[in-house]
């Protein structure tokens, strides 16, 4: 996908989607499942960043915390409170998983804002895998804890009897659509913001003195994207807690 604007000398060619191309780190050969790519690299960097914040910065815990310890404790308390409020006390058993999920998505989003980096959470393969993991976790835990009673969440007992089968089908469809909506919401928002920045950057390179306008726009959008990166990590995580509540909480009708 490209946006072409013809100019007198040579023309202007902006390709906002090129930045999302997965490329091998070594050579130009075909990409196999085992091939190290730019996506592999930046996912690894995100994992190292999570480790640095949650493990290394708290290794020497003190009553008067360091900056790193303060950040780690703030994030820990924030997610712990969210899990308890949304998923309930039983949901706290899954706090380590949810905390890791939040930190990985947040750090991947923020690292993707670094110039020349690669935004891994703009890839549906990444967000889809994360969403599918949440879906399978919720489904398996639901059947493990409630057995066949887990299916009662699809039966709206408060509705008129004639409508219950129809509502059950709708609830079932919406349940299986969760991984798709869960992943596209995150990936789509990240991809859209990066594409817009790329478009303005292309215009800034050819407008001369007037480039101050697209540069100012890039600055504003960049600040907005930093906020979006944090918000989308929060949304992805809180939806995980909401889905988990179906598995560990009482069915709501």
C-alpha cells in the first residue's frame, strides 16, 4: 500500500506500510519459522526490558526505593489492583500471567516508537497469538473449574424462554470472535498511528521551509501515540481480566 503524489522533479512516493515488513536479520533469503527476523529481535528486546524492570531493578529492594524499584512497584500495584477488582479474588491466581502480558504489550508498544525500530504489536501474528493464548486459558480454566456448567454463561436465564436459544447462539458467536476483536483492536491502533507518522514524515522531507507544519504534526502525533501505547496495553489487559472473570467468577445472567 502506497500513497503517491506526483511532483515536477521525480515525484513524491510515501510507503507508510513498508515499515511493517518482516525481514530476516541475516541475508535476504526466504523466511522460515526458525529464521531470526526484525520481529524476533524486537520481541527479544521487549522481553529483556521486562526482565530489567521487574527483576533487575528490584533485586536489591530497599525501604527507600530506587527509581527502578519505584516504577516496578507502581506497575505491580496497578495491575494487582486491576486484576482483583475486575477478575475477583480468584483471578489473583493468574496475576503473574496477566502482569507479564501487560508488561510485554506495554514495552513492545513503547519500543515500537523508537525511530528505525520495529513495532511487533502492529503484527496480527503477534497480537493474534497473545489473544488466542488468553482465549484458550479462559476456556480451559472455565471447564476445569466449572465443568459443563461453564456453558451456562451462554444461557441468558433472565430473558424470555423463546429468546434464550437465539441469545445463546449470539453469545456463542461473540465468545469465539473474542480473539479476533482482542487482537485487531491492539494491532490496528498501533499500525494506524505509525502509518500516519510515516506519511507526515514523507511530506516533511520534500516541503522545504514549509516542512515545519508536518514536523509539528509528527511531534503532536508522536505524543498521542505514546499515550495510545499505554492505553492499548491497559485495554488489552483489562479485557483479559474481564474474560477471565467468566472462567473463575459466578456466571452472570
